[in-house]
C-alpha cells in the first residue's frame, strides 16, 4: 500500500514583520518550517506504514529551499520525497496548486493521500478537497482519528464539526485532511537527519506535467490580489512599562472605568439611530447572490443570517435577488426564516438520499444548479462543511475561491472584492476573481444580520438530485456535543485569554481560579490547544471562534492575527506580557509589560468590582 503525504514548507508567521513606514514586508531572516498540520499527517502515515509495512512518499511544491523540509520528512520515516519546483509556479493560488499536485499524485497512484487541515500561511484548507475533486475521489476534512480497515481497502475516520463529530467510512483511494489529535507532533534526532541527507528528493518541473504552462502559476490562477491594505491599529495602545504591579493595576482599573463609560455613551448613541430595511430586487436574476445556508440540529446557524445580511448589502450595488440555498430536507420553518432574513428565493437541495454536505453526491447536484443559473457570487460560511463544499465546487467548475474572508465590497468596476487577512494580520489582501461566479467563504461572527422582515415571503424551488454512483463517503455516526464551554465563552462579558507565555500547563489552575472569582470565561490560542493544555472549544481566532466580550484580558499571548481576528468585536482589551515587543500590545487598549505571576493577581484584585458588575448586569 502506498500513502502519499502533501507537505507545504511555510514561513514561520510569528517571525514575519511589516514595516509600516516603508509599507514593506520584512522577509530577511525569516525561517521556514513544515506546516504543523502536514507534520501530524506525516507522523500518522509513518505509524500506518510501520504497522503494515507500507510505503510513504512525501510530495511538495515550492522553491529549492523546500528540500530542507523534505529531508526532515524522510528523517521522520518517509521512504521517498518528490519536489515540484519551477519559477513558472510563482503566484499559484489554491486551484493552480491543486492542479499541479493532483497531476503528480495521479502519476504516483497512492491508495491514501493525507494533507494537513490547512496551512498556517494561508489558513484556507482548500487544497485537499480540490485535489480530491480533480482526481474524482472522496475526501474527508478536519480528521482527528484515522484508521485503516482490516481489508486495507477503506478507512474509518472521526471528523470534527462545529457541532461535535462524525464517524465516516470512505473507500480508497481518498484524500484525508488531518488536524490536531490524529498523531503526536514529533521531530527527528540528529542521527536520523544525517541519514536522511543521503536520500535526496526527486525534483520535477512543469515540463514533467502533462499540461501547458498557462495552467500553472499566476496565469493558471483564477484569483489575484490587488494592492494590499495596511491594518491600522484601532486600539488605544496605552503601555505601562515602569510601574510596580500595584501601580499598574490601579492605573489600568482607573483607565478601564473611563473607557467603559465612553463605550456606554457610544452604544447609547448608536442605539438611537434609525435602522433601515434595505430594498429587495426579487426580479434581478442576472447578478443574483447565493447564500449557502448552514443548517444545524438546532436550526439555522447564526452565520447564515450574517451572510444573508451581507448579501442584502451587496445587492444595493448589483440590484439583484438574494438566493438562499438550503441543503436539507424541505422545512417550512427554515424557509420562512431565510425569507424574513433577506432571501428572495430559496433553493432546496434535499440531501437525505445523497449523503453529507461534504460528499461528492451533494457537490455534483449543487454544481449542476450553479452551472444552470451562473450567479454573480456564492457566499459560504467558513466552517467545515462550507469550506469543503466551496472547495469541491471551485475545483469542479475551475473557479476562483477566497477562503476565510472577513468582509466583502463591490468596487467601481463591479468586481467583488474579498478582504482576507494576510501575513499575520499586518495587512488585508483584497482578492478578486477572474471567473464567475465569485466564490468566497466568510468567517462567522464578523458580519451583521439584516433587520428581519416578518412579512417577507420567498419563492421556493427544488434542486434536482442527480444520480451519482461513484465512490463517496458514508456517514456512520454523528455525535452532537453540547459545547457548554463554547456557549459560555460566546456569551461571557468578561474573558481571560491564556497563551504559551503562561509557561506550563500546571500554571493554568491559578489563572482559572482567578477567572472563576470574577465570573469570567477562559479562552486560548491555537498553540495552547496544540500542546493539549486546553480543549479546542476554548480556542479563539481563525481556527476557533469569534467572541465579543466587554473586557478581554490577554495573559501571555503573543498576539498573532490568527488569534486577534477573533477579538475584533471586543469592547476593551487588556494585555500582560513580559516581552514589550509582543504584537498583542498593538491590538490592546491597555498593556502591562511584566510577568503574569507578578502583575495578574493585583490586576484581578483591582478589577474585581468592575468585572463583577459587568457579569451581574449581563445576566
């Protein structure tokens, strides 16, 4: 049996800097590393290999320096390494990248292809599903458990969802995109690294691929990036460096009282403004905007309402209808909600016989509906299902796709501008597509729903279920977990965020006790979850949830945009970090330079009456 692992050699995001004066990216001295999720996939592949005497080949695309990462993969147990390296590949977006990798994989003919959930420099998670679509095979994303059947012809995996988990069976060949928990994070020792140096990677160029050069690189990419925009700090940025712990605590408490009073006045002023119900254009089918509804066991996910609100805003420029796509058995209740929240038309794709939203059968029927109507744009939630379906659609119809966008605009030329954070959040990249329809996934929690219109009615149409007899995934079991921690975190007016600066997992108990004393919830970063210190439900940021507490206290958090993107709607942010250069201070209203052991206890004591009042008034 052959297992192929797709590996990306990525820059260490924490080391990338941006010079605001010269508006340039500082790349000098920035090291690279194996994408952490790809590393987990490799370790799991080697575990399977050692149990069954399989072959593991690692495939990567990048500059010659990628060889360093491939050598590490061989040292960890891979048998072979293949590098696709060619200047013609520069500027490849996810579709062009997937096209190139799928051609190499087709030549290798592996039984199992493993990818990381996403890359830390792109955060889209599109390449795995797009490779699968191009190869005509099933895929499963967000996998934290991966097991081979005894017959070695299929796999059973556990897939994480926004509501819990799914147990899925899938025939091979298939693409499996893995995440935390699938394997331990291992690194080779010096002896294995020296041995790996004698097994060089096989280097391929575009000349070795059976397509013309215009299918790769910038020419073969349906998306392009316009002039990047600086992210100017919108926080107060007050920094206390020379104060004693007691002085810093008192100064911060006094400043917090003033800031909360200012926010209260601003909130009252906003509440007095008249809200306008935006006009509808139900007959404007030429540039219709589709919203793919996210359905949960408790009804429509809130992100669906956010997407409908944004779609309604965009139609003020396109003068077109808003179409909601409901991939679920017909439901009058859900259709009514979609209508009142902005949909002029509802397309129902009953998947009760087709299987999960992320499967090939659903993508097949949905893609046919898109081809028939050719809308202006399709908006998906940046969730497990939303990302998978959008990626399959992009690969099938060769369309541009922007993942994890934070907002949308329409420019003077009528193009949809998809705003995506880049380079650790120092800049926002406006991405546009050369193809129609525009495809984009949007982060939950960042957009505002439209004002409900209780009397609105939508036209309902049913999407034909096309026959599909190819290989697909089978849902064996679905576990819905009541995410109590997440529910509390989403609603809590006071949140304490903890990062790796806490030092060790045994220090967590002290901070948790301080949080309990003021009724605060605990949040964390991806690195902390990756180390197993806290549960994933408590993670905030691109890979986690978006929150909007009145007060957020960041303890030992470096402040990469991967985390702070989930805090943009917070009222006041306070940070404690012993590194005065921590980027978290740029995203904070008040910062204290010092160790958390010295500064956090007196700060919490000084803030206690303020925070307890916030918690009491929110109940």
